[in-house]
C-alpha cells in the first residue's frame, strides 16, 4: 500500500523535557493503525504534532505526498486530516441530525445550516443520513445529543469528524469512559468504515487494540520502541515488560 501519512524525525521538546524524539513512521492508505504505550509515552503529543496543534521542535510531517509541517490546523482539516478528542465536544442542545448538518454546512461554507428549509438542504440531509446510517445512528437522528448514552455521543463525535470528509481520521481514546460492551460495538462500527478513510487511534484497552488494529506502533518515553502486527506485538518481550504487563495489572 502507498503511504498517506508519514513523519520524518518528528520531535517535540519543552526545555529539557523530550515529549517526542525522532519519530519516523509511515501510515498506509486505508490502514487501521493503533498507537499504544504507557502513560506519558508521548502518544497525544504525537497526534498534536500531526494535526498542527503543536509546532514540532524538529522533523517533518508529510500528508498525501505534501510537506504540511508548517500548515495550521484548519488547513490540515481542509486537506483531509481530522481528529477527535478524549473528551468529546458536541453541540449538546442540537439533535444528532442538526449537529451533523452543521458540520457539513461548515465544510461547505454555509452558516446556520439547520435554520434553512428542508427543501433547500435536501442534499445535506441526504448526506447526513447516509453518514448516520454508516454509524448506526439513523434511529437517533432526532434525539438531542446530550440525551444520548455516552457511547453514542462518541459515535456522534466521529460522525462530525467524518462530515469533514477526511482521508485520515485520528481517534484519541475513542472508548474512554465507555462500558466494555459498548466500546466493542463502537470499535466494530469504526472498523466497518470505508477503506478510503485511514484510521490512526490511541487506545489503552489492549483487547480492542488486538481485535481491531492491523498494525501497532508502541511508544515509550517519547520514542518508537517497536512496530508490528498484533500477533508480533503480543509476543514481543520488550512490549510485555514496559506496557502489556503494566496494563494487565491496572
């Protein structure tokens, strides 16, 4: 597969503290790629460097064959890189459909899209309902988002991200705070997304990682410890020592 996203020597330092050091990685087009590591390993910092939330201290980010190291966040979103966060930020007072319509309208440069008449936004409604169908949210279209169970709120957050039509979707602990039964369902929906969307996710639940990831990168101390398939990572003695053993005792 071709690479949709890659980094070269990506580093972030604050004074003497090295959050990320010399990270060189390739993310293949259409991949389901997990980023794991103990607390403080630099995973979220790395995502912040990819999205432009932080400027790197050194190194480069390439997206779809283009050097985007100096681009601001909103320009990266326009190119097709979108992220979600550990704590979701939804339009709590809007329905699920209104929230997705707002995200679609923003992508198209429209304002206050939910106040337009249905006849004038049929294309947007059709797009929104198709998206909600992919995430198994069509029955919740008219539900106010704050009234949804937390697991479905996370799905709405992913719907808002997908409304930007990303090529790469970055998920920062999508299952955080969700009961295990709901988190498995959440990841099943994520895994079923079209292959034109590359997914890079941070997750602490190793059961979910080994079930849904096709490739895993392990960060320790801000550096890449190793990378491989779930089968390779599960038997790597270094990973067991620094991370999997810790996770088993949490």
